[in-house]
């Protein structure tokens, strides 16, 4: 018992996971058990990767969490496990348990900062522009260390824990009474928005507004550097009736109803095709505004007045518009990478001047991308736009 489980000084279990007894992953017998199990699932059952729940527990030693924990080194050195997908939920509930960006290569990590920033930006919260820019370029302040690629950030807006995409737009507060914990379980702050009032509605205008918000959230996910992850059912606007902790609901609340709401399947497919078509949206190197050989920065943050963003623009709490010209990352091996110009507007319609170049609209989260006239466009309200540079620009 003392070898396999984390124990407190009085002999009781150290509940760093919130689910009871936690494995002592600093113990050699436990490491052997975990490695043998993972190898079996890969070699015998065909599993191509693992997402580790509460993964900070895997790296806990007597002195706390460590990037250099023995289990991490053993997984990385294993000839089988070192070649599969490794994804960490980079926290547990114990002391020092939040470790976003703290896992070693080749682990990727769920990025909850990206999740919360995207939700808050599109909800219209003040002061989110700079945070959004960081998320769009792979959250480098968390992940750009130890030769980790930009794909280390697993970007998501929704997951199995929390609201579905639809419920983010339909509920301001969780509805968890059916879980038997007096509505206290699940996340209390979801950065959600009950557009048009709580819950389901037949109002066509409200439904259209909710769909637009869902489309913008999905589009942001697909134009951001990193690895995008979507929740099953979000492509059909599946609802859980406002319940954000359905693990115990083996019924229609927790099941995916594939006929339940607005069908966004074609929209998600279009986003996937856009990301595939424009490799500049899915680079492995981080973008820092570094000048390439031709003196062009790999990312240029742009103001609608037709100039680079200044510090005063970033700290403006009323700024609801982020625009960026994306190019090949400095020293990237991918040379055939046409630039793209990305617009995310969570505010009202605004006139804008695009950077130098010939830009052609290739995506709009709703409607059509405005056609530039002498680089001038009128950006519609609440929209994501993507422009591609014409050849030789």
C-alpha cells in the first residue's frame, strides 16, 4: 500500500486527484506497472496515443511536481511510448498542481488559458485583446521552452468537462441539480453567456445569434497556432441542458443527440479544409514578430487605421478587434507558405485598412468576406475573416 499509493504522514491517502487514492508515480513498482500497461495498449490493442487525466500527479515526487520526474523520463526514453501521442491535462488539485507549460517534450498539453480567453473575448469582456493574440500564436509564454513545438498547445473551447459549445451561448449559470450535489459540482465560472435568456428557445433571432457565437468560437480555434481539439457533438450544437458536469448522467443529458440542434458539420469541415489549405495557420515554430531574411516579420499585429498595433492599443480595455498578418515562421523549413491575414471582431462593424499586398477573402464565419477596395474594407460586426495573399505579395 505504501509503495503504490501516495500517503500522508498519518497514513491516510493523499487525495491530489479529487477522486480518492492517488498512485505514487515516484515509486519504481508503480512506474513499471504504468509503463507495462501503456506498452500493452499500444502494441496489443492498437492505441495510438494517450490523454492523461490530472497528469500533474504523474510528475509528483516527494518535493512536489517536477518536469524531470522519473516517470516522464521513462516514457520519453521508451522506444514504443516515445513514438505515440502524449497529451497531458496539466493539473491536479494538490499543492502546486497547476502546471500549464510544465511538461517535457514530446508531451502536448490541454490549454485552459486559451479556452477561457476565447470564451471571454467573444462574450465581449474587456481587456482580452492581448490575451487573444497570445493564444492565436500558440501561447508561447507558456510553451516556447525546451525546444517544444507550437503544436504542444492543445487548443480547445469545450471538452467533456464543462459546458458544450451550444450551452456556452444559452446558459449564464450551470444547471447541475440532477447530479445530486445541490448544484455545487462542476465549474462555477464558465465565461458563458445566456444570449436571449436562459435555456432553449424557439426565437429565430436568438438562435441565429447563438449560432454566430458558436461559429466564431470554432473559427478562432481553427485559425490559431497549436493543435485544435473539438468536443464530440459541438458540430451539431448538442446541448446538455446547462449541466456542466455530466459524468454521472448515463442518460439523454450526457448522451450526444446528433439531431438535436443547428447542424454545423459542413461549417466545421470548411474550417478543417481552410486549415489544411493554409499551412501558415498550423506551423510548428512559434511566431514572435521576428524579421525574416526579407525584413518581413513572421506576425504583424495590425490596427484598423492601417498601422501596426501600438502598446496603447493593446491596453485599451474597449478594444474588441484583433487583426494579424501571418507569415512563415523565421527559420521554418516550410518555404511554400503564402501569407494570411486574420480578422477577429467581437465588437461593432468598423472600417479598416489592410496591410500592403493584394488580399483575397477565403473565409468568413458568416456571410461573405468583404472585397478590399484599394486595401480598404468594412469589417462586419461579430465575425472572423481570413484573407490569403495573392501570388507575389
